[in-house]
């Protein structure tokens, strides 16, 4: 402080001396100057009052702002010498990191009044920056990570932060020897500004050559699996052998080494000769990331703990570079003893006996010791899917319940536990609060939740409430928050629900010009959270009346003169407002025409009016949630009436020759029962979905036998149609990341059967099953066909898998079908604005024409991969690449067996 004040004194003295020389003709210092010189030399401290403060050197910062930051004010009394006001002011300004120099001068002394000057030198500002030596894609990724923003003050911390971000970015890619040199250049485009150039030298990517374990009895292969982000190089194991009779142990080569020495083996075109000599071991990327390596070591110890080695430690690990620049990792472990559970006793339980608690715990004497499983079954680390002790108590109101597992004895390789329980009082729900619903009415959420004021607290009801809110699909499923707030004083609990609105409406819009076809296009809107009650209230149109949870859908589609369709539907999910009784009403009108005129080579209105199929229909259905067998079940009943008008239009010329003109009426009743327990409608992780339905018409030919002999025996269509769909979802991995990504297995089975009442009539030409291709709606959906997809195959009509469907186009369609699906799904993004996941699939399906030829194991098989994109405004967008395994014919290539399919708007069957 003394040095700073001396500088201030000397500067002030020079300033005062110059001032006096300008105003006085002699060279003597005035009495005021003498006082200013002696102000710091006086033996006793005196107080001086600040009469004025001035700031110099500031170009970007306001003078009053800097004076405020300094802490100095006009009227302050400052002790000189001995006061710390100046040093504190300088430190406050310096700590802003905006200045390269800060000084305070006393420029004037009048009695006990002093005038101060705060002189600052502002740091230069960033005009622009460059990062050289890297790819454009890397540059785009780094722009948001470096923190470099033109116009901001350039500080050493800014440079350091940017450098660390670049180093971290490349370290995660395996570049561990990144070097960065920063060049500062004055920029002439603005005053006091600089440009920064980051010269990046990435060096070679550091890969892992070998991972070696010592001190372990657990096989190396199992330990290496735990190092999920720390993998060795891909390897080829090459077998040297002079002939088939000799054998030498395999010599392991990295893939790079193999490429360099590819003359090592003499390859032949004969698979039988090559396969015994070459073994390819595939691993994930072998880049070395130190941060992930440290995390993986923790995972390794967790794995040891899960298989009974509770004392396992990593005693030493070394990371050593070899002569090729790759690294070898040596890990020495001390496994300790393998432990087992001994006797487990309970203490403090009065509600439930030991036998019930032991049964729910599910751990027996002699089981391998696993603390994670013990805590999970006690409910200390989240709810267990197959039940836990905490859930047993909390479902009966014991919110304050807790357990404390204590090791009561450790002998040899056995650990006894005493589980101490504090049951506490039962809690009653007091208040339910809902927040975050900016658009959805509160009653729409409140009617879905299972926690009711006055009821006993139940953890199961909380979990179920979260699922029901997610099923609305109005909110971000990943952000639904439930917070119980206990009130120990009165034994109650408040429950706070927090939601985040998301867009659930969908828009379908397309337009085009099809040349001779004419104007084509689609306009469709679906409002999934509509309010029909407020449709006549002007104030509710913002921009539309929303928030009551109703669904309104309108769709108009045209393909010139060849096709047009009008659709309208409305759903009230809670008819009456007290119970979940969904009411759905829909009407539609379509026309599909053979509008092509071969004489003119164009699509004409006259041709369209000469050959066409028109449908006009409507459906009304009502559903009800059931309580038995459980409340995941629901039932529905619907009545549908459709009129088909055919004018020179053949539906199925093979099965129904001559039926191409007239009207057909389809009056049917549909009964359905469904059970759905999936956790998320957009990307289910667990649960199942079952649907069984029966659609039937009156037996008109039994009522009037003469219908069989009429020219149009299908004036009133008769049939009974049975359907079953079953889907199961199972997580195969633990949830990772903030959005809980998991690998999911989906298994599905589907069945359909179309029957008749009268054996004298052929099975209805309507309501059949079309198999193959993408499963998108087409002209056959107009006449009630169920369009069943099978990826990797075109639409086919034969039941024999040995018959290649590419050589046998479909002219008639099935009355029975089976389909089985296995899918592996992994989410790439679970953001509500774009849910994206990748999948791999295996499918098997087939169709038949009668029960006698039905064979559920005679199936066409396919495999492939695909992607799904759920966009709030457009619904589903997806594509698949499927390979039809039974499309193979001698000489066929993979291209001949494969098929690319596309879907939009909905997931096909």
C-alpha cells in the first residue's frame, strides 16, 4: 500500500509543480504544493474530506459506474497516512478484470479537502478470433464451447478458458498431446481491440494398445467389459500353420499391423480354408480419454462389489506409452475375499412380521454379497421394479419410514445383517398443488392423478400419477416433477406436481403439381388439447381455444383427379367429466378413381367419372376404464356405417369376377378390450400394450337367404373380424445421462382372422388383410383393409415363403395373418421438441386364405435397421432398410433382397 500511495504522491507532485509553473513566473513551489508534498510525510495521521472525484482513461465504461465500483464517494473522510481506502478502491477496480492498470492521484488540496483522480487503462477488446489447424466440423463444434465472444474484454482468464475448452474437446476424441499457441494481434478496425489466433497442433491420436490386469481371479474379459469407454485396439488373431495338420498358438496383431503385413497369410477364395486361420475381435473405438478412464475404474470396483468382493481395490495402475505412440494400461487389483450374505434379522417392525419382510427382500443366506441389491430391495436407492420393503410401507401411508442396515457380524466369508426399521406415523395427503400448466386447465391434470386429499400417502399412487400425466402427451415427460412435502407436526403431506408444457398439435401440409395428374396436396391439422366448450368464446381464441384435453382432427387430401379424401374426428376423453369414458365421433368421404385415359395419355375428369370407388361413412364409439382385473384395462364399443359405391371398379377380380358396379353397405359393431401399462407414449421403456377386438356385422344372409342368389350378394356386407395385438417393452441396460437413455427391447405379436357366417358366400371382399411393404395407407384402406407392414418385402399374396413375392404380384388379399417382431431401440434424443431413436429389427409374418392352410410357423423373415423422428408439429417420420431373407434366389444380390421403406404421421402395424 505504501508503494501505491508514494506513486500517487509523486504523480500528484509533478502535476502540481507543472500547474504552478504555468501560473507563476518564479520557480518556487507554492505553499499549497508544499502541503501536497508533505501530506504523506506527516508523522501523525490526519483526516481529509473528498471534495471531488474524476476518472480518466475510460472509453467504454461510465465514469459514475467506475466511481461506484471503487467504493469512493464525495464526502468520504480518508486518513492519510494510515487509511486503506485507496488500496481497497484499486483492488475493487482491478478485480473486475477490465483494466491492465489502475492508479489513484490526489490532484488538489484545499485545507482539509482533496480532489481525486482515478486513472485506468482499459484492457483491449476482442475484435475477432481464429482457430487454425483444425477441421471445419471441429470449428463449428468449438464455437459454443470456447466462450470467445467478439466485443468482450480480453483477459488472461478468457484465453485460458478457451485453451482448456479446446484441449478438453480433443482429449475426448483421443488426442492427449494437444499444443496451442496464442498470437495477439492489434486490430485496426476498432480502437483498443485485438484479434486472437489459436494455432492448434493436435498431434497423433493416442490409442490403447493393451489393457493388462494382475492380481485378479475374475477373468480379464469380464473386467474389460466394465471399462466401457476404455477399449483396446481392434485385433486380428492370425493362425500360422504350415498345413491343415499342424497347429501353432495364435499370434495377435492389431488391425493396423495386419494391414502393414497383409502378406502374412495367403488368402484363398475358399471360406472353409480361410475361416480356421483368421479370427476378428471387434471392439469399440480404442481412443484414450483420461476422464472416462477414471470413471471406468470406479465402475470396475462397483462390478467387483456386485459379485461379492466388497473389499476390492485398485492398488496401482500405470499408463505407459509404447514405441508406436499408443499406450499400454496395467491395472493391479487386490480382490480381497468373496463374501456371502449370512443371517438377516429385523428390528423395530410392528406393522409387518419378519417373514413378509424377508420374502419381499428376496435375499437368502448364502447369496453372493451385493450391497447395491440390498439397498435396492430396501428401497434406499429408488423403487425396485419387483417390489421393495420401503414401497410396502409407503403404499400404506408410512411416508416417514426408514431403514438402516447394519453389519452385525463378519466371520470368514459371511456377513450377517440386522435391519433396523423406524416405521413412523402414517401420513395423510393434505394439499395437492399443480404448477407449470400454462395452457392446460388444472382440472385436466387433477382428474388424472391418483393422490387425493384425505387419502393415505401411497408411493404407488405417485408413480401411477406420473404415468397418467405423461400419457396425456401434453407435457415434457422428462420434466414431470413430483415433490412430497411432509408436515411432521400434523402427520400430513402436501404433494406438489410440476409440469412443463410442450406442443402436441400436429400439422400436415404438402402441395405439388403432378403434370398430367394436376394439383396434389394434403392439409391436415390435429389439435390434441382442444376446448370445444370455449369455441364460441372470443376471449379463448389465443390463437385457438385450448386446454380441455379434447382432440379435434381435420384432414383434406387430393391427388388431382385420381383421389380425394375428407376426414373429421373429435374425441372427448372424459365424457361427463367424472370418469375416463372417451367418446369418439368421426365422419369421412373419399373417392379413388381410375382417372387415366390411355387414348389421350392424360388424367381426365371423364375417365375419373367412368371408373371409381366412393366411400362415405361414420363411426361413433365410447370407452370405459375398468377396475378389474386391474385399472390398466379399458373396454370400448363402437358402431360404424359405411357406404361403398363402385362404378366400373373391380375390388378383387380373381375372387369376385363381375362385381364392379353397385352399392355395398357395411354396418358393423366393434367390441374391444385393451390393457396398456407403457410408461411413455413417445418412447416406451417398460410395460406392455394388449388389444383384442371383434368387429362383426349382422348375418344378413341368414336373415334373408335370397341375398346369396342376388346379382350383388354384397349389397349388405357380412363378416366377423378378430384381431389381437400384443407389445412388450423391456429395458436391457441401466438408464444413463440426464435424460435416462436405455437400450430397449420391443417384442410384438399380431394376429388377424376374417370369417363368414354363410358357407355359400365367399368371404367378404372388404375388410381383408394386406401384407408387405411400409404399411402406409392406400386405396385398399378405403374398403376397410388392415394394412400390415413387413419391412424388406413388397406386398404379396401367396402363403408359400418359397415363392418369391417379387415374381408374383398381389391381386387378392388374405383373410388370416400372423406377425412377430423383435426390435432393439436406443434413443439418440429424448428432447420433447425432437424425439429420435435408432432401431434394429427382426420380423416374421405371413398370410393365409383359410383355416385349413394356416401354419403359424410358416413365415417370411426379414432383418434390418431404421430410424424414427417424432416432431411435435408433424408427428412420426421414419425410415427402415429391410432385407427379406426369404427373397433369396440363386444369383440374387443383397440389393435384390433389400427394400427401403418410409413412413410419415403414424407407426404402421
